C-alpha cells in the first residue's frame, strides 16, 4: 500500500512539475488584428507544422515549418530584468512566403536577442502567398501593423529603439517594410495605427527576392531606397542558392543613397542555417550583429 501511494505521489509530482514547466514556457501572444485580417478571403486548411519526419534537418535538428497561417500573431519575448537595453526587434522568419521556419528563424532568434539584452517580438505572418496578390502583400500588412502595435504597447520610455530582422523571404519582408512605411497598405483601424511603422534599423540575413534575376544590380520594384531608409546589416554567402546579389545589390542601393550599412559576404554556408552553429564561419553572424548594434548606438547601458 505504501509503495503504491509513493508511486502515485511521484506521478503527481511529475505532473505538477510538467505543468509548471509548461507555464514557464508560455509567452504573451496577441492577435495582430482585432477581427479578420484585411482582405482575408482564402480558405486554408488548419494551421499546422508541415515538416515531415527527418525532412531538412539543420545542424542535426528538425525545423518547424508552420503552414496555413490566416490569423497572424505577435509573441513577446521581453529582455530579462536587469539586462534590458531598451532595444526591441521584430523577428520575421523565412519560408519562401509558403511556410514559416518558426523555431530555426523565430523562437531561437528571440532567445538569442534576449541573451544580449534585447526584447524580441516574433511575428507569425500570413502564409502561403494569397491568390492574385503579390506574395509579400498580406505579410507587409502584418509587418506594418506589428510595428505600430508594438510601439503602442511599449511602456513610456522603456523602448528606445525598435528594429526589424528577417531571414530569406522574411528578409525580403523586412526590406519591403523598411522601404514602404510612409503609407500603410491597409486602412487604419484603431489608435495603434497612429504609431509609426518605420523600423529604426534593419537586419537582413540571407535575404531573398531583393533584386532582379536578369539584372542583379537592379532592385525589385517594391523596394525603394532613399536617404531615410533605416541603417541596415546584410549577410549572405556566395554559394547561397537564392543568389549573393540579393545582399550585394541591396547594399549597392544603400551606398548610392548614403544610408549607413554593414555587409558580410562569406564564400561558403549556403542558405537556411538560422543561428545554429556549424563549422562554417558564417554562423558566427549573431556576434557580428551585436557589435554592429552597439556601434549603431541602439544597445543602451544594461
């Protein structure tokens, strides 16, 4: 009887401990739009992880490939108390505007940003691309709305700088958002939309779709670089399948407009590595971004 009771108590302890751990992992997640997202008509299947067993491992680990997103959200990762620099970053995972690499280019990136005293906001934007629209159209609405919502919810004086960071297609989204901020691509719906949707700085990691394939020094038509374009960090490799000219062409446009930028080009590394470390030096990019942010002056005293 005593052994049975002890076993039951042990099971209860594990259940309670699991519940506590689950609660600790929960993050504040808010719906981006109070009602249906603007122009949302497509009927999708259920939102779910599309990854198949053993598909596309990165650094020996699986990747969450989230698909059928029609209800975009923000998930808040606050900087740890006592280590808050007053800087925040909106994180845009990639996935060819078809899925979202939610851990590789999302949650793991948010946790790294927290480690350097930066609050992170993970944007779950709409995918796949909507029919008869530019592939970035719905995601751009989500990104513009996200920046305004974050600013509207920031405590007075607590958030001094708000940047945007994107990977692959998310890099394209970050670049378009950094280009199209003077006019929203949707009708304002509430007080949050009175806040600016211009990022203070931009980080593009192996960005895609930035340049014309036929003329690699020519930017995609949705991108307009002016002297008001936010300071930008660019990273790509020469063997990246989407083309190294995405970063180089964008950097050339920034130079012509006299926009401060930093660019790192590596010979090897491919595409889609996130920040999971490998033997390739390109995966040291998080430290380079941290140094750049310090030099930019957006990482305040901790």
